């Protein structure tokens, strides 16, 4: 561990000294106001770096830069864009350790997951690089008098706003398809985890991405984020974050008729029927809530158990939850690191009281360990009912609420009885039941007898308060591009 800490501190030393800057028009620049804010580590609350505190003027400069670079980037042969995006992926792979280590200290996410997240970022770039040449593909729809042709063109400069959970991977997930489509980008990363967005921008610059194609503006949501969503030169906003922020962005972007794509919160159910492979279901349920600190939009934060198997399942679950290792994110054995920041830590811990007041039981975890850092123990609530706040609200920590059902109909009612609809996980050996159930389950993505396994060509996104639009495969291009119809008289 101490060797890893030394290494991570060495990677972060230049940020500690020089701060996290903006990147506009190919140059590293401070906020125009000269203002900065402090970024602290969730591990021990120590100072990590100063960050440019940008506002509307910085966003304006970045949007103008993205606008000026747009035509040349759009008109560059797609094969050239493909080459540059592959070079960015090469750069990510070459600096994967630096990215993973920086992300651990900046976010508190454990190294065992962050090493993979950095490489997933490279995969995202490769996937969309290979698709760039087909992004403009259309079709012909002839009529008796017209040869009708459809084609796609990039929408223009776009804004990308990302959250603090797995910030590196999520940034690549949004930015790679935008660039592949031929859009230019202004990225506003989360204020709580700005370091790896800066490294990513540097990698793109070193890969030969033309100046102005990718601009990075740091700052708070209510200043820089808001200005980005309101800017007239920005044609679309790809946003990942909380549902209530999504509503705000929709309002802010309405004046300029912004196209929006939202990946928002979740309260995802894992439903275990009594005929399921219970050992595999147990492994998956644990992984889906207690990995990535539970700070994961697709986490299975509600566990719905059929009554006949609930007692035994919960007993095994309690034993497993109590053996999960909480610790320093740079320790390779750590399964749960500290939560991102003090306010979030307090929010997560507040649910321990809420649960007990509402009549639920804390079967494991509950109290936060003493000492520095935003550490919470993995927590399991039992004796909960579907109307309780712990069964309705997104807690976004390593906290799982169990609920009991008797019939398939009851399971469906509980699963659908929340505002959210991002993912669902169904465990049963009865394939007909699985088909019937998944057809009615209100979620954008469902896995049957599996944890969440991401496959890049498939659509990613949620329904209800969990989002608008889809990413992945061609769906990403549909968002970042405009359909165009041209009719030739024949
Ligand atoms: P958040 O909504 O507080 O912030 C996300 C980003 O929005 C940040 O960059 C922030 O600065 C910016 N922002 C805040 N107010 C803004 C405003 N008025 N205008 C423009 N930008 C603004 O979310 P968070 O707390 O950083 O992230 C956690 C949330 O993200 C959780 O709800 C989680 O479920 C969700 N999330 C969803 C997905 C998904 O794919 N559905 C993925 C990851 C995270």
C-alpha cells in the first residue's frame, strides 16, 4: 500500500503544484477570473489540488473555440478521425496506471475496479473509432418521382457534463462517440473529481487532435455547467448525473432549444425467484451493490427475494457483507473505499437513522467507522417495506435494501413501484417467466441470470426518472448527429 500511495502522490504532484487548468483552443489556461477552488481527497480530506473555477466567460471562450474548429473536424475524412481516436486509446493504455491511481485518490474508488475502468476508457475510444467511417451512412428510399436519400451529419459543437462516479470512464463513454460523429466538444467534469478529465484531455492533445476540437472547462454546476447548457453555439447536451439536475438542465436549455441526452439516477431491483441458481444470484447481488462503493448508477440497490428462500438467502448475505473489506482505495485488497465527499457521506449515513425510524432493521453495517476519511461500512437493511424511503430513494452508497415478495405479480409491482427505471436483474430458471416478467419490468436495461455485463453495441439508458435517450452502438450517433433527407427528382 505505501508504495502505491507514493506512486499516486508522484502522479498527482504536478496538479498539487500547478493546479487543474482549463483546456481551451489547444491551450492550458486558468479561469478568466483567475479564481480557483480546492479539491480534497476522500481518503483523508487532505488537499489535492486547486482547480480552475470557471464561469460563463470561460464557457463562452470554449464554445467559440469548439464552434471555430467544427467545420474542419466535420469535414476531415472519417478514416483520419478514426486514426486519431485510436491514438487516444493508445495514449490511455500507455497511461492507464497513472489514470487509475489518480482516480483512486480523487474519488475514493478502489484500485481493483479503477484499473479496469481506465482500460474500459480505451475500449470506448477504439469502439467508436472503428465506427466513425460508417457514422454518416444513410439509406435510399426511392419513390416514383424522386430518388430519396437520407444521410447523417454531425449536429455541431456539443456540451458534455459528467458526474464524479467513475469520471474517467464516463467521460470517454460520452466524448468518444461525439468525436467519431464529427462533433466538437466542451466538457464540464464534476467539481469533486476533476483530475482524470484533465489527463484525458492532455492525451487527446498529444494524440494530434486539432486545437479547439476538445475543450475542457472546470467549475461548479450552477456556474460553468449552467452556462454550458444555455450557450447558443452548443447544439446538444450529453449529461450524466442526478435526475433533479437533469430537470434543471432541461429548463436551462429550453431557451436555446437544446437537444438533451440524460443518463440519470436509479433504484435498480434484483429479483430472485425461488427456482434461481441461488449461489450465483448471491454473488451477483453482492457485486452489483458493493462494488465501486455502491456509487454506481446501475447498482442493484433493492433486493427482492421470494419468501420461501428469503431467510436462508439473507443469512448468507449477512455473512458475506460482514466480510467485505473496507479500506484505502490504493490497497489492492480493498473492496470498498471512502465515499466521494463529506456531504455525500452524510447523506448516505443519514439513511441509517431513516431506516430505523421507518421500522427497518440494520442487519449488517450501519455505523460509519471512526476516523478520517469518508468511510462507511457495507450496509444491509432487512424488514423493509416498499413504501419506505430506503426502498424508494437513490442512496448511492454501499447500501442494500431487501424486500420480500410471494408472487410474481407482487414482485413486479414492487420492482416497478419507484420513480426510476434504469436497470433490472432477474434470477429464475423458468425462461417463460423471465420473458413475461422482463416484458413488464420498467427498466431500460435488464439482465436475466447475470450481473450487469456491458456490451458496447447494445443500447444503454433508462426510462422514467432514469433518463432520456440511449448510448452505445449506433444510438450514440443518433444523438450526436442530425438526419437529413434529400429528394432528387428523376
Ligand atoms: P450531479 O447531478 O450533482 O452532477 C453531475 C454534473 O452536473 C456535475 O458535473 C455538476 O457540476 C453538473 N451540474 C450540477 N448542476 C448543474 C446545472 N444546474 N447545470 C449544469 N450542470 C450542472 O450528479 P453527481 O452527484 O455528480 O453524480 C451522481 C448521480 O449521477 C447519481 O444520481 C447517479 O445515479 C447518476 N449517474 C447516472 C449514470 C447513468 O448512466 N444513468 C451514470 C453515472 C451516474
